[in-house]
C-alpha cells in the first residue's frame, strides 16, 4: 500500500511542480510581453522625436532657403537700382561734358566759321600749288637731268 500511496503523492507532486513551472513560464511570458510593449512604446517615442527633429530641420532648411532667396532678390534689386543710377549719372556726365566742350568751342571760334576757314585755306593752298607749278622753282631741271640731255 505504501507503493500506491507514493504514486498518488508523486502525481500530486508532479502536478504541483508542473503548476509551478507553468506559473514561472507565464511570468516569463508576461515579462517578455511587457518588454515588447516597452520596446514598442520607446520605438514610437523615438520615431515621434525623430519626425519632430526632421520636421524642425526641414523647417530650418526651408527657412534658410527662404532667407537666401529673399536676400538674393533684395541684392539683385539693389544692384539693378545702382546700375540704373550709374547709367543716369554717366548720361548726365556725358551731357555736361558735351555742353562744356560746346561752350569752350564757342568761346574761341564758332564751328561754322572754323569749317569755312579750313575749306578756304585748303582751296588757297591747292591753288597756290597749282600756280607755283608754272614757276621755275618746280619746273627747273635737276643737274642730273640736264646732264642726260
């Protein structure tokens, strides 16, 4: 009878031992589930933080690009304005220089008179050369030519 009593006791022990192992394994499974949940939560938080940082960086990049574009546009406009002002100043300087030259030229001799005097001088010089050709000075033979004749 002792053998039969030992068997049920041992079966009860086995059941108890299995129950304890099951509880231990269930606790381990629950720990793993909790760890997985914690991991998911920290992953979600990390991704949210990364997205927030990426959004901030993107906003910073867009802000820098907008600043660059607006500054470049402003500088282009300033350059265009200064170029137009320089052109205007150059035109005014050219006009003033022309006026000064015209004033200085009119002080001495008017343009029409100067042109008439130059034409008269050229006609007189040309006529003088033609008339002087008839004189001995231009028609005399050189000694070499005289020797040849």
